[in-house]
């Protein structure tokens, strides 16, 4: 095996390095996708009670709402203009930056989720 790698490296060093990088990236993303699949298919992670540490993306995954719809729900709840921050923010941080009480924001999110699931029953998780 090592002699094979030495041979292809001596014949095409740049292509060999690019191939190695592509293989490493493929393995990385395959492991990451598998870990996400295992995590989100665990029933303990579905429909979790909303906590201040959660981000809108985490809530969207847990409650089976597409992320763009969750972002739209959050923007509507907080009456903010379109646009989103460059990094994920927790519910606590969103509440702090908008001057909203965390518990009130969580109740509003739960109400919005219930309304969304009532309007889209085919999109809900079992």
C-alpha cells in the first residue's frame, strides 16, 4: 500500500495531495452526517421542551419545522425586519438583545409552533 502511494505521489504529487484532501473531507462529512442522523432520530431529541440555551435551528430540528420557516416565525414574533445574524444565537441571547423576557419569548415560540403544526399537520414529526 505504501509503495502504491509513493508511486502515485511521484507520478502526480499535486493530484495525489488533492485526492487525499478530498478523501479526508468525504470521511469528515460522512461522519458528521451520520452523527446528526443518529442524534436527531433519537426520540429523546424530538419535541423537546424549549430551553433558553437552544437556538432557533435546534428548535426547528427538534420540532420538525423547516429552518427558514422557523427563522420567519422568530422574526414575526419579535417584529424584526428581515435578515438574520451571522451566527446562531440562543433564545436567551435573542431575548436579551430584543429586550424581551426569556419566559415570554419561550411561550411565544411554543404558541407559534402549535399554530404552525395545526396549519401543517403533514409536516409534523410522529
